[in-house]
């Protein structure tokens, strides 16, 4: 187990940072011990099915038994890819978490600026921002928690910069850190940063608007017109072949229904992923 743990650490040298960015509370060792069984079991199941196919070929189809030796590298590759897949899941979590946090980070940051402009100290402003009912307030809450536990504010900001999945939040923390180090006007620099973030969000929305029109046309053709015309043509064509229509009509209907459902779900997920998660 220790050898396997060391191997996984070498394959994923940034696993600990990835786990922190994904919001996981487990340490690197705890995560490996917790999830190492999943890829191993999954690879065993896949390898078992491959072995069944080979055994059926050897005993019923006359395959050469030496093909099992040739397939040994395939078993190793399947196991390797299963391990790679399961330990790459935190990176997928980072992507979804980043999207959620970026959706309202601008609102939380404006609230922070408002508190600073009203004369509140940096720590008090961070505490107030951490109490907001937003997704991004969690990031401010983590900073405040580290400070409450005795971490110096500069060090807590460094931890936030290192482990935050949100680039916008990193910019905010860097401005606060630079202000604490140099004594520069935080309100002015933070306001400039927020104006730049606002422009970036507006550019994302405009880019989404430009992409939406041609993609909507593609959806109309592939998702609605093509299935409708295709179904009508098949119905007319099968009308000239009654015997064939009687045999395959029910199966064809089920196949088309499943295909349309899968196609619609694909477009739903595609447009949802394309939409910029921003809050003005």
C-alpha cells in the first residue's frame, strides 16, 4: 500500500493543492487511502469482462490461447487509466467550483469595497463579506477562519492566493496584500481591479451573445428539423415496405425516441456549459 501511495504521489505531484482548490478537507494521504479502492475495483471489473470475452473466443471461436499473453498489457493499461481517471476527479471539481464562485465574486468584492469606503478596517470588512449569502463568501470565510485560528493576516492571504480556484478572488487578495505591504491606497486599487473585472464579465457576455446565434441555428437544424424530416421520410419509405415496417417499426420507434432524448440532453448540457456564469 505504501508503494502504491508513493506511486500515486509521483503521478499526481500537485494532488494536495488540487484537493484544497476543490474544497476537499482530506489530506493527500487520507484521500489516497479513501479512494484507492474505487479505481482498483473498477479496473478489476473491466478486466474481468475483457477476460470473459477472451475466454469465450478461446473456447467457442477457436482463438489461440496465446492471445491472453498478448492482452496482458491491455489489462495493465485499463488499470492505469482507471487510476488516472479517479484521481483526476478533483480537477473536475475545481472547474465546477470555479464556475460557481466566479458567478458572484464581483458582488461580494463590491460589498467589500463598500465597507472599506465606509471606513471599516480590512479585517472587519473581510468579516462582513464572509457573512454574505453568496457562493463566493465562502472564500472570505476561509480567510477569516484562518485569521481567527491565529494565522497572521498576510499569511492567511498567501494561503488564500495559493489555494483559491477563483482567479478573480486571487486578484482581490493580491491587491489587499500589496496594500498591507506598501501602505498604498487599497480603496483606489481595489476599485480599479473591480472595474477591470466588470469589463471582463461584459466581454464574456458579449462573446456569448455572438456565439449563441449560430449555435441556435445548428440546434434548430440538428435538434428539430432533421429529426422531424427524417421521421417523415422513414414513415413514407416504410409505407412502401409493409413487411419490413411490421418487423422493425416498434424497435425503430424506441431507437429514435432514445436518440432524440440523448440529443436534447446533449444540447441542454452544451448550452449550459457555454453560458458565462457572471453576476453584474
